[in-house]
């Protein structure tokens, strides 16, 4: 081997080590966002974040279910549209009780309000703009979730016209984002 080849090999080796070290030393800092005096952070699970707020006590209790929480945490990145307690209180009492008593329907509801990936408000609005006013995302339930902007408000809806209004956006959790919604883009009266 001549001197140029040896020098080239040494240079490539040093460059590789330096590049690898650069990525190895990247810190994963916690991202946080305050809302209503509560700090939601990227180092907590979705359930841990929303359990801090009285506005989401029902969903926090639902997400304590081990099967459901493992379904969400097994995804690399997910965006969840989290229904507030007002969403449940607008349901008729018998409908609300039947919904909360039916584990299979609750799992479907949460999975229908969850899309793969980290999808922030900007990405949602860009998808709406580029698709002519209505964008579709595939949910963990395998259904299409429509997203539109009406009178300045972002909404999500299912194929039957069930709709929820996105109230607050862009909160991190351990494996993605969550947005706060009021209402359900899901038929709460019947299971699939």
C-alpha cells in the first residue's frame, strides 16, 4: 500500500469515529408546554400527562387500562386526539354509562382518535390546504379520520358525520403528540 491509501483509510476511520460520536452525544431534552397551570412534558406517557388535569379525568381513567396503554406505547410515534370530560358529559347518561362499561368500544374509540406519527397543528393545516379543504388520516383502528377547518376551528370527523372540535394543540407525550378535543369523531352509541 502506498502512503496515499494509508492516509485515506486513516482519514475515513477518524471521520467515521467523529461522526458517530457526534450522534452519540446528542442529548434528548424534555419538551414541555404549559396549559391551565399544568406542565405537560415529553418524558411522561399520555396518561401521566392528562392525569394532571381535572379536564381529562375520564380519559385518564380509561388510559389506565393496561391493554389500551400497551397498544398506544407499542407504537413508535402516535398523535392522539384526547376528548375532554365535557365531551362525555354531553352524552345522555345511559349512553355514557354503556360506553364506559364496554371495554371493546372504548378501545375502538381511543384507537379511532389516534393516528400514527407525530402530527402537529401545522402539519394538519398543511394537509387540509394541500387537499382542497379536507384531509384524511388513517387511524390505529384502520379507519379514515377527516380533518377540516370550519370558521377558523379545526375539526375531526368520521364517515358518519360524528365530529369533535380541536380545542388545544401540540402537546408532547413520551411517544408523540396529543391534541385536546371536545366531542367525538366516533359513534358513541354503537360498537363496531
